[in-house]
C-alpha cells in the first residue's frame, strides 16, 4: 500500500504544499526510483525484490501520476519545479542524498538531481532529453496516441484484452519488448494510470523545450538503453554519452523502453552496480 506525504516546497510561483504517494521497503543505503510519463511507481515492481535485498528502496508516484495528486494550480511541470519537489520529498521522508534510478521522464529527473548534487549516484534508463526535434515529435505523438487509445477503451475492454498475450501486446508493446511477461493485473493498472494521469498534458507541454545539455560531474552515472526501445531510439544513448563523458553507457539487449519488465535481473544488476561505484 502507498503512503501519502505532504510537505512545503518553494516553487517558481512561491511557497506551495505538495503531496506525493510512495512505497518504501528493504534496508541499506537509500535508493529512489522514478517512473516515466503516464506510468506509476509499479513500473519498478519486477526489480523490487532484487533491489530491496541491498537497498532501502523508495518508489514514488511523480506529481500528477499514479496515486499522487497534481502540482498546485499554476505550477508548471518543468525541471525547475519538479526537481525541488523531489528534493523536498527526500527531506520529508528522511532520505539523505539517495542513489536514484529513473526511466524515461524519471531518467531525465534523475540526471537533473545528479547535476544538482542531490543524490549519490544516477542510473538513467532510456532518459528523455537527448532527442532531436523530429525524434521528440515522434515520441510525443506516440505518447498522445497511447493516451487516446487508453481513454477510448472502456475498462471492461481493457480487462478482456489483458487476459491474452496478444491483448497485452496490443496495449503495451510500445513500451515493452516482451509484453507477454507483464501480468494481466499490471497491464490493467498501468493502462488506467495512463488514462487518469492528471499531469500528462502539462508534462508534455513543458517537454517541448527540454534538452539535457549539461554534464553530471563528480558522481557515478550510468545511462542504459534497451536495444528494442521503440519510443526513444537507442542512438540517443550516444548523445547522452557525449553530453556526460564520465557516464557508463550500457546496452540492454532485448529490452524495450521500460526495461524493468523485459529483463528484471539485468536492470537490477545495472542499478546496484552503479550504486556500488
């Protein structure tokens, strides 16, 4: 079950109160997990058992996604506001400079947390922000199509599709290379999360002007990309390596955009290896 915490944060529009849902388990050094746009903290479920054996793991629903309410009215969903929210969240739950692993939007946020020296190490899985304009337009158009598809289907139809491997592929093959491995219940839950993500359009709106152009010096950084990522193409990993020369660039064979489901053991090993560095 998720825990909800509320805390104050200084946003670009002045002091505000933000609430974030999260789950915490395991023991060891702290590790913060960040999901991608339209998803929720359960994206990390396939790797939790491996991570919690060595780390105090905190998986969050980003503001406006999963069980977390949206940001206060008038506060943009940009890096300048969301990163301070995550920093304030860590303080509120007693995380002292955690390791962080993020996927897609979460990977971009993880890198920015690293650039701000708010974390000990960064693992970014297919992070956003290393695209060309045409690649960004393609990714955003694909995400909007996924959202429209999720909104157009009644929940009984989603539930019926999720019961077969072909149906799970129809619902999630854009983000998973091996959608048949995802459970029926997980597919239903994440499709509903995409439907109900109150921060979806606001995040895409600010994302049009986002490109990650700064180095992240002074701490271990791993950028990992699925070889079968259909949303953010793997050549973007080369750009990430050029931007962050000290980063370790890793290929994830057979994995899609959300690799935690496609190869949990490999993803857990990459995250733990980075945090051990």
